[in-house]
């Protein structure tokens, strides 16, 4: 048995209270604060601080998005890097939700693609005010 293996997450309480908070959002908030970033909030606009590949799902597995499959609205913000879509430095996006996965925080943009918000302990997105 692991540490705290006989515990329950409070997500069911948050759901009953209608807060919209999830354990993934909680983990992402804690992780962001640990690395000096603001808490990433859905609906806000962010800019990437370093060019990054768009992903079809959260995580850094074999899920890079092919550039040729992008809608024109996203092609304006990306470049074709070895056949894959790379969101260019300082390009903005509206965050739909965030997810903590593999020690990193991933953000889903309005188009459904994913970008790293904190990757390998480095903040990769900043809020645009």
C-alpha cells in the first residue's frame, strides 16, 4: 500500500457544490505556484514564451499535430517544423482548461489542441493583460 492509499479526493464535494473545480485543476494550481507562475485560468488569454509543438492530447508522447491538418486560423500562429505544427513564440491563445500530466501542466486551447504551460519545470506561457 502506498502513502495515503486509503483516502478520497474532494472532487465529489466540489461537484456537488457546483464549483467546477477538479483534481487536475487543483494539481495544476499547486504546480503553477511551486514554479512561480500565476494560476492558469480557463477563459483567459495567454502567450507562449517559447515556441512549442501543438499536441492532440495532454502529454509529450507521439501526439504532435501535423501542420497540414490545422485550420487556417491556427496556421497563422504556427510554423511548419518538420511537418508538425509549432506555435510560435509570443503567439496568443485562449485557455479552455488545464491538466496536470507527467509532472507538467498542459493547456487546451479553444481549437482543442494542447500546449505546455509548465514543461520540465519551466513556465512556458504567461497571461496577456
